[in-house]
C-alpha cells in the first residue's frame, strides 16, 4: 500500500481536525517522537500511547483501526 501524499508529521484531517483543542500539543508530541525516532508518544489529553506515522508506515498498510497518524489514509 502506498502512503498518502502529505508530510508524515501532518495527520489526515479526518483523524485529527485542526480545530481540535489540543491540536498543537498533539502535533508537538508527535513531532518530538518522530525526531527522537520513538515508535509513539503519550497523548497529551488522554495519556494513552499513540503510534507515530513512521511506526505505522513500517506496518506496510492501513490496519483500519482509525490510527491518528496513519500514513496510508
């Protein structure tokens, strides 16, 4: 499966809307995890673990789980 045509640090609008109250904090956490080559980060709102787009890219295809940073959507 081919990745979507957008930068890996940008989530699909359907998975994380720019109007989300924590949009900037979530993007900052995601970008920090990408820069550190970590597989994910702690969501700043829920505290749950969220996979980065690069970790999901390694799977090779969308798993249809609704991942926030799915690079295939």
